[in-house]
C-alpha cells in the first residue's frame, strides 16, 4: 500500500483518457459523417481520399468545360444553319434569273436580293462569336477544349480547328458572284452549289465534334461517379460500426471512471493501519 504514488489510479486514469478519446472520435464521425476528421485517424486513407477528392472536382470542371464547348459548337452550327437557308434561297434566285422569261431589268431586281443575301452571310460570318472570339472566321485559329484532368498530353483536349470547319471563305460567301445576266446566273449556280457543299461539310464537322464531346461528357460522368463511390468507402462514416464502437467505448469509460474513483480512495485506507 503506497501513499506517495498511486499506481492503480495512474493506470485507471490512462485507460479513462483513452476511452474518452475513443468516444470523442466516434462522436465526431457520427456528427460529421466523415470517418477521417483528422490525419491521425487514418494517415494513409487521408492521402488517398484527398487525391480522390481532387479528381472528383476536376472531373466536375472537365464536364463544365465540355458543356461550354458544346454551347460554343451550337452557336457556330446555328449560324451555319442560317447561312445554309440563305444559300438555298440564293440558288433559287439564281435559277430564276437564269431563265429566259426574265429581262435584264427583272434580273437587276432579283440580283438586288441576291447581293443582300451575300452581304448578310458576310455579316454573319464576321459577327458570329463566343465570348468575344470569332467562330466562323478562317483566321480565328484553333480552339482546345480541356476535357482531361491530367494537363497537357494525348487525349486531354478536344480540338476545334477553323481550318477544318471553313476551308474556303470565298466559297462560303460566294464572293464575286452575281445574277445580272443569264450567263452570270448560270455561273452563280455553280458558286452557290459550292457554298452549299462548304456549309454542309462545316455543319457535319461541327456535328461530329459535338457528338464526340457529348460522349466525353458521359465518360467523365461515369469516372466521377466511380471515383466518388471509391472515396465514399474510404472517407465516409459507417454509422452502424461507429454507433457500436461508441457504445463500447462509453461502457469502458464508465467502468474506468468507477475504477479511478476506487483507486483514489486507496491511500485513505493507509490511515487505518496507523490508528
């Protein structure tokens, strides 16, 4: 029996502190739904989980980038659709003017509408923009849509090359064509046909690019979903397990509290030996 050093009390207090710490840990897990609130709880799991969180958010941004690129493509394709409708009307006017039932004065009136169509197409080409950047100008260069999460490298970008969309601005706007005479009307028919081919080819390229980007979005969604599920298994609290562990730690805490109370009373019993 010792008075100066109560070994039983020291041991009981150490166990009590450990049990209280376990109860606090499980309470944190249940309150936050997060199994790893501190790096000390699972250092390796924390590293893996944080890397996964970064990937999940990157996948989300990649999807937003891809959706923005779809919007850009739709703006360009919509403008080309309008141009195609106007080209069809221009072909109709050229065929009308190529007929001998019209005189030169009649052709001059028809040519007025034809030239206005050409000017409007030119305006649409120069004014079709997305966030300030030209979409149908052959000098607008190459767009890169960042849809990968690993920076620069193969498969990380989808390219939108204006050189592939609009191969010839002259063909797109039928420059130099007019329908003031029968002969020029027949020549203009060829120019308008070339325009229609150019616009149709550009729309087909944009449609294929949009389909590719939409497939990329679907793949990103699947990758984000699977990564989130994997991160959940590492990071999220198992409520049933934490509840059971908290109950066990609470029982141990109560028991350790009783033992500590009993141990603190042992030195008083030494006085009985001196009386």
